C-alpha cells in the first residue's frame, strides 16, 4: 500500500494474492502507516467481490427472497466490510496492546484490512453448511498470528495461544448461530407453505392456519433462546 490513495485493481489483486500465498512476506513488508485510503479501498473491493459471489449463488436458491437478498449483498457487503474492518481493528488494537505491542490503531487497521483478501473464499464455501464461517475464522486467526509476529513483534507461541482461543470460541458461537438460523429458515418455509391457497379457504380454516403460524413462530423463538442458553 502506498501513501497516496489510489484505486488500482491490479494493486488490489496483487495484494490479495500475496496475502493468500505469502502471508509471512506480506506482513514483513507491510507499511505500518500511510493513511486509511488504500486499506479501505481494498476492503471495499473484496467486500464487493464477496457480495457478487453471494448474489450469484443466491440464484440457485429456491425462493425469490433469497435472490433479492443476494442482489442486495452486492451493495451492502462492501459497506458492512468497511465498517466491520474499523470495528475489528479496534478490537485487535486492544488485544495487541494487552500483548505488549506499541503499534498504533492505524497499523491494527491495516492488519485487519488484509484479512479481506480471503473474503471470496468463504463466500464460495458457504454452499456447504458451516464450512464457510469455520474457514473464515480459522484462516483469519492464522493471518493475525503472522501479523502479530511480523508486524507487532510478538512471540509466535503467545500469538498462537491468544488467537487460537479466540478462534475456537468464535467458531463454536458461529456454528450455534448458523444452526439456529437454518432451523428458523426451514420452519418459516414450512409455515409459509401453509398459506398457499389461503384465498380459497373458509374464514374458520384461515383462522386456524393463522393460529398454527403464530404458534410455530413462538416455538421457533423459544428454541432459538434455548440454543443461545446452551
């Protein structure tokens, strides 16, 4: 990343390739300062690629709602990716400070921004339940271990312990959340099918279907709460 903010797709591709294929070399030569412009551009572009992949995969979904959500991801994901990078950098900044690093928040942001290089890969793997989020978290933790050593000068063993524990906790949390979300989606699809042809039903039958619908919603909410409690 140079000091001057520029949009160069070749530079973005080159950086993404280096982070993926040679993370050690990337972090050893990564500028620690130089402004936020180029890192933000990198995150936004990779977020857009992730959104595009999500949109393409959504066309293989079974509902129009999934396709609409996928198309919206092209716009929403770059914004969320940039916001997430700033928030994630703040968390990393605190973690590295606790580990004894003297580097600035900008350096933490540049390290966090580099993780965006892998965004398209979990997006592709998302077609397999749970795999995408596991790969994203595990690979991101690996990159932050390398950044801890090469950029922040921390001991590798310490970085492995810290980011290994964080990754394990995040993977468990994401699996539980994704499982609850998938269960809720399946339940909503089943309940939605109950309303097919509702215009031809008698008022009594329509009322019964509505009662079953709200009962299903209540059961789903209770189950989701139980999963969070576990």
